[in-house]
């Protein structure tokens, strides 16, 4: 086996130094598509180039040796519209006294707070209707902290290098966020989120587009017409343990903390195959293993009386399912230096096993509310003319999220998108500059809640403990669920990249 | 696609994309919701008060700023139709019905945070000369706030309403007090009274007037393990089960940073007296400072999940002075003023007395504030 040439080693070292705390491949790369290979949305069969490392590593055997760097941008513009709340849906102020019991005699859970506190806050003070000093309760207006709109930029880098000519090829592909570097934002998809942002957030975008994405792989040509490949997405798992000594439950500035964080490396494999039975025809397929970035946070609190209490919370970010993709590219025209090919691909994702950011399955919200598997598809054209290459792709990505009629508020939409791009080989400089843009439409979607499926946070017949009086506003459904009584979403996802490829 | 068309398509696409934003639509309808604490269209008030019935101001009441107070009549006089500057029609005479709230402070033994306790009573007082005594009385329950919120369970609330009778119907003479004119107002005292809950009265002094400290009295019933121990009534000598929940002690419901039910044996004493500062003569509502002491043994904890350990430590009385707040209701049972709170002759009908107590609690809302020295660090 030949030694890796110096540029390859240099690139590897560069990437190693740049490996951040969280590294993942799929959510970001899947959204952006292949960058720099003229592969568009159909990297499973089109290209090939360094991005094939992720989409179908078997294609690496047909890639040119080279290094590709680029600058990419993705703008997520997903607007959420919350419907007006009906009369009687507010949690009444008296609940804030914490002296309200349900008809079963049990106190209302402590996470049920008056709706007015969320909308207007609760001033600190000792008068009736005020909250204890020093802090009071800060307002959290509905959708005041939505995260549907953001624009992110990335550095892309990748290379392909034939280690053994016509036999073994090494590939690496990475997308590194430049702004909003690696954010992991947990939120609850139900009424519990009212205590935090009191907002709905896109389930499959947002922080998922900030994960550093690194994939490396190998391809082996076992026959002149048949190649296989394998790659791994590098991911990390963190465990954080916080040992706390609670001097005062009402003054956390006196909290004593000992934090311990451990990180382990995970690898999510991808296997691919490429078959070219005749010139101008290629069939490719790949299977991606599931991956995610998990954080297990353990809190062990000790109280001055010696009482200890602890819990472990699991958060899951950037979850991606098992997926199987296949595609075909066929040359349909050749006139002199011009060729045209048609490309089609399908991708089946096993989203029914989804784990949300709180590590729970959406199916816990009730029958029919779990995610479902999806079949995505793309169709496009590839053109080449002398040193010019260009592509046009259309894609449709159905949402795995069912209509949100219950407590859950998973925000997601079907997407229909178009991508175009091209590059040109500058023969004298041996450089290949290129560009590509895409725009996906989040097809507008409306969700109407069914009262019978909504948790009534103040059950009918609740009473005030100190007086035994019935809470008059307890009739019907009272909830702080930010998505109640319904919400809709729609918008755009667009982006693009400029690239420069050079020989190694 | 021709280049100009492509550029135009991309520009328009990006322009549309830039418009995407979140929207919160206005709430539906304008229907007022009585009981949500907000005075809305069609409501004259929306507050838990006897003066606010179905979000309309009750006869004989006024509710400026959503805080209700009764108007003139039956021992209350004022100026003009709005009864401005209302006050009692006799100085320093305590005769009549009173809503009473005894406010005291404890320090919890878990976080060493102040807990503010309101203990409500209905009194009918009869004054002769400078002395008055409790002629009728209801124990209307407690509400404690702080690091945790404490209330009687519904069964306990019904159980304690007639216990520790201060009207002389029990084993002790009626509670006494004094109210006499002095320079600048009235000097008021309310003598020491001992209460016990969840244990036999034998754990109280036989003669309250000797004023023994709680520490000198026989130790309250106790158990070694309130979480897992055998704490049925029969296994805890001296304890009672007034709420009938099957566990020895009085049931207290705790919510907030810890949640559960605690059955305890409790006893305390409270006494009040004005100091050098008298109360305003003929005031409708006034405070008298005082002191109290408390002992509590926890006999059983339940419904507390993994936090039961937090419920096994009790509270200690604070050195901060407490106070009793007297709020004059009226003199005559059946008058509009009295009937708005006292719905029947006390101690004749439990349901009526529970309603009366609810009105008393609403007339004197819990004040959650605590003095800064309620839990000094040295404690």
C-alpha cells in the first residue's frame, strides 16, 4: 500500500486539530446535499467526488484524486403560526399559590403555573398576586423564543486519493460550521416547554444544522464494473455529572458544584456499492447506520441536612435513522463533447424509531402520534460539455411527523426542493471552481389539537386547599401547551456553496 | 434555463424566504373567564373574596383595584355613600364577629428558609369592661408558604375546624383578651393559647394560665421511621387520627419544591399584645404583635415518591415576632355585613362552617412576606 502523500496527511492533521466537541455527519450533509461533486441531491449514484465518502463510499473508486474546499451557506426560514387561545384555556392565577388540589385530592403538579405568569411575568414582592423575592417569575410570552429563522455558514473540505491505483481509494468529507458553532438545544415538544422558551421549534432543523460533520471512508474496486465502499461518521457521546451542594434552594448563587464531563467516540458506518454494467450507466446503493449525539447528565444534589437526591437526564441530538438509498444514472444523449444523463434516486428512512431531544419516542404521546418511515425521492439531469459540468435536481422529502393533534408539538413539513450547480475545469491552473444553490419549500401545514387528547392541567373540580372552594376556571381544558389549540408552519430552506477543487 | 430567468427566480425565492417569521394570533373571542384573576369585560372583580361573587361585587362591598372590602353598616360607619374612611362605631370595644389571621414564622430544617404561616379563625368576641373573651370560634385552617407550601388535606381541614375550642366548650376556659383605651388608641392583648393536632389533649398543660414552655411538657408521640415504620394509630400511643386517613397524626399536604403528605403530631402556643404602640381606635383591621412556639413530630410521610426523606424533617419556630390580624366583620349575625362571611350560627352545621371559613380566608389573604431576620444564620 502506498504511503499517504503529504497533502493528505496535512489535511488530516488540519482536520484533527479542528475536531470539535461534537461531530456528526448526517443532518447537515443530508440537508445540504453533496458539495463540489456535481452530484446535487443524488450523491448515492451521482458524482463522484469527496462527498461520495458520505453518500456512497463505493463511488470513490471513480473519483479523481483531488482536494476540494468550499464555503457554504444555509438559511432556514421556517415560520410558525400559533393560533389564538380559546376562552377558558388559561391556567388561573390561584394555581400560583401551589395550594390547589385536583378532584383526586392530589396537589396539582408543581410544573403547572398560571398562564398570566407566562404572558406577563409575576413581579417579585409580598403582596397578593406577587411572587417571592428576589427574582419573581420572568415572562415567557408564547413563541417569544422561536428558532425557525437562522442563517448558517460552513467551511467544506474533502478529498479523494487513490491509495492503490484502480483498487483502493481513501476519502474524507467534512462540513464545519463557521457561525453558531455546534449548538445543541434541548426543548420539550409539549406543555413542559412553557416553563422554558414557551415556544415551538423546528424538530429536524435548527441545532441539527450546526453539528460538525466528518466522514472518512475507503472504496475498493473488486471488478472493473463493481465497487464497494465503507465509511464512518465520527460522533461523540458526552456524559456530564454534576455534584451539587445546595446551600439554599432560593439562592443558587451559593450553590457548590463539582462537574465531571466524559466524552466517548462513536462511529456510524455507511456501506455502499456501485455497479456500472455498461458505459454511461451506473447503479448505486448505500445503507447508513443510525447515529445520534447523546448527552447523559447526572445531577446529584446534597442538602444541608445530609439528604441526597439525584437523577440522570438523557438528551439526544442530531438523531438520524437507519436509511437505505439507491439510485441510477443513465446517459441519454451524447453529441460530440456534450453528454446528458438522467439521474433518479430513492431514500428510505426508518424514522419510526426516532428519539427526540429529551430521549423519548414520539409514540409516547399516544397511538398514531409516533413518527413514520419516509421514502424520499430525487430526479435530475447532468450535463457535461468539454470542461463544463452542470446539474439540475428536484427532490421531495416527506415529513416523518404526523399531524400534531395531541400534547406533542413536533414542527416539521414536507419539503419540495430544487438544486442547480456547475463547475469548470481550468486546464492551465488545474483548478475546478464551482457553485451550487438550492431552495426547498416547506409545504404549509396546519395542526389542530383535539381537546380529548390534551392534558387538562387544571382538572374540573379542582379546589383551593386552604378554603375547599372549587376553582371556578377549572371547567374544560386548561393548558399552557404553547401549541394549543393549534399551529401551522411553512417557509423555505435555501442555501448554496462555492467550491474550488485542486489535484493532490 | 436562460441566465436572466435563473437569476430572477433565485432572487425572488430568497426574497420570499426572508419574509418567513413566527406569528401568534390573537386569542379567540372576548368571553370573560371568571376565576382567572383578571378583571375582564363584564366583570366587576375577579378575586377570591367574599365581596366578589361570580365576579360581581357583593352587596355591602367595594372592590377597588380588584381588592374587596366591606362597606358601612352593622357597627361600621363612614363618610358619604361610598363609606369613605370606614371605622367601627365604638372605640376599643371588641364585641362582634372578627375574621382573624395569626401570622407566624418558622425556619425549615432543610434549606433554612423562612416559612410564613397564616392560621385563620372566626371569632365572636364579647367584651365587658376592658376584658373580652371568645364566645364563638372556628379554626379555619392554615396556609404556609416559603421553600414549600403547606395546607391541611381536605379531610384535615374538616377535622380541625372544631378542635381546640376556644369558646369554653372544651376542657379549657374560653380564651381571654383585653382591649382598653390608651394614649393614641387601644392597647390590645390576646392571652396565650395552646393548640394540639394529631395527639391527645393530655400533651397540653392542664392550666394554660401557667404558661409552661413546650419543652417542659411530656414529649409528643413519635415514631422511629416515618417512611417505612409501623405508624398506624394503634402503634403510636398518644396519637390521634383526626383526618381518618388511617395514619396517626394530622395530614398536611406539602407542595412546591417537595411534594407529599405528612402526618404529624403538632402543638403550639400563641399569645399577642400591643407594645408601646397602640392600635388605632375603632380601626376595622389592625395587627397586634406576638410570639409563638411550635413542636412537631412527623409520624408518617406518603405520596412523596423519591423525595420522602425531605418530608421527614420538621420546622422550628422562628425568633421573628408574629402577629394577629383582626378584621371586623360586624356585630349581628344575619346582618348583611356578617352574613356575607358568616353563613350560619357557628358549630351547628359543618358545611355552613366550612363556607364561613372559606370566606374568612378570602377576607384576610395570606401574606407570604417574611422578615429578613426570620432565619438568622446563627440558628
